[in-house]
């Protein structure tokens, strides 16, 4: 049976995307890491039994979200495929975001697919090894990412490439877009820095530079064989609409992956903003509003970049927290947003990055600090 499309009526009841940070362990030391990853698992990482119980709790949502298994490096968990398999058995679609380390083998990708993963997310932050490896802190990281792209293609696993935009690479958007053109990817997700973890303030771009990047992304989205979306920059939706574009219009020549985890989300909207998809009006999925995050130790947050603790699994059910936590409830209604976002006619389809508002002001309902559309 095809899943029902996600609609605005789902916001108070079900997340669209459920991010589970299965571990903080990772062998890379990336400059902007949200998790401030460490080499070994944290002592309070959830056991296999508790992780499986979490998946069963997620299955209790009236409409099951897609789970993104993230980290750290999810491949650092020996029981990862068992956890994925439990999600699959419960009818939950999933995606996996492995780090570019020797653990990311063809065999690991094959096992992930066999366990039920229907899409892979991987990071490419520059058009070449020089830029990307400097960003990631490891020589050979770009080559490994390219190898991972090949594994995914060989296994017919759809790929979302994630790129973090900072002062170091904002001028390279076109070059990165070109490199991705031949990789058979499904989606390019461009993440705009939220200064938490190792994401440091001094490499954050200005609101004017956002507009320049938006312009490059929009132009590229017209011709590239993959969809383009933004993460933590929902005002890209406004930019696209103001150019006369449709933030959910599909690229003409994008490969079709109808059963992938990302495609499920794309049939309604891409969290964080989009320019691709199936032509529906954007919904305004954002932190705590269609998105939920559970950390390696069961701590529950509205998003991975919004460290406002709302509960802890297994003491708290994720269903109960999503539906009843005052933080989630406040985030789910854009009429609660303050400053320019509260007055903006685009607040229900944009609303600004709640994570960046919190990181820079301490108030998750404050105006998006990096939007100057209303000025
Ligand atoms: S003012 Fe806020 S809601 Fe309006 S476009 Fe900017 S970020 Fe979005």
C-alpha cells in the first residue's frame, strides 16, 4: 500500500523525518560536526535492546516517519543492521548517512540495502580533494566519498549528497554542482551552517551571501539531473517563489527512485526547503515541525541542530514528546515565531531556521538571524 502524502494536518501528530543518531563514534574529525564526534562510543550510548525499543516506539506514530540513521558514523555500531532490519519489519522506511572511512565498504552498503535501507546520504563539501579534504580534516576523504558514490550506483541505492556551505566554499557552488552532475545522484542537499558543535561562527556566511548562493542553486536546479534542496535555510523556498519558480517542481531529467526513503519525503516536500519534487506547494517542514531527532543516549530534540532537551527515551515516548511537548507544540505553529519571521507572509512555508535562531539568540522562536528578505 502506498503511504499517504504528508499534509499540514500531520504536523501536530507525526514527524515526516525522524533522525536517530545511533552513535557519536566516528573516525573523522570534521570542522563543522554537529555531534562533535569522538573516536569511541559514548558510555551512555543506548544498548541494542533500547535502540530496538526506540524503533518500536517510532512505529506507534499514526503515520510512520522515515528514519534517517545518522551519527557520528552509524557504521561504528556493530548492531546497526539489526536496528535497520527492525525498522523495515515494522514498515518504516529508512536512509543511512555513513562517514567516508574504511568502514564504508561495498559489503556494508550491500548489507544496509538488504536490511531495508532505501537511500544513502553522504557528504561532499568541495569540488575536489583539496577543498573537501581540508574541510573534513582527512586526506583521501574526497576519494573515499567518490568510491561510496560508486558503491551506491552499483547497488542502485539512491543518494543524497550533503554539502555544508561556509565561507570556505560558498564561492564554489557551481563547481560542486558540476562535479555532482555525472554521479547519478537523486538529490543535492545544501546545508547552511548552524554554529553548534564544531560549526564555528567565523566561517558563517552573511545574509547577502545567502542570496548569492540561493541564486546559484536556483539556476543550477533548472538544469541539473538531480533535485536541489536546502537544509537550515528554508528562506530558499521564498527565493524560488519570488523568482516565479515552484519550490517543489521536478527537474526534467532527474533519475527516478520511487521507492527510496528520500523520495518518500520528496513526494510532499524536502525538509529545510526545496526546488524539485512533484509540484506540490511547499509545506514548511522545519525543526520540530515535521522533524524530530533522538541522540545516541535517547535524548529527544526538535532537530539535530536545536539542542533544547524535550525528553529522554525510554523514560519518555517519542510519540508523546512529539505530540505534547510544549517546545514541539510552540515550534509547530509559525504564528508563534517572533520578529520578522512572525510578521512574514512566508512564515508557514518558511519560518526561518529555528536552530540558527536558537544558536545565535537563545530563543528558538526568534527571527531567523540570516534572512534579510524583510529588511
Ligand atoms: S523573514 Fe523569516 S519567514 Fe520570512 S522569509 Fe525570512 S526567514 Fe522566512
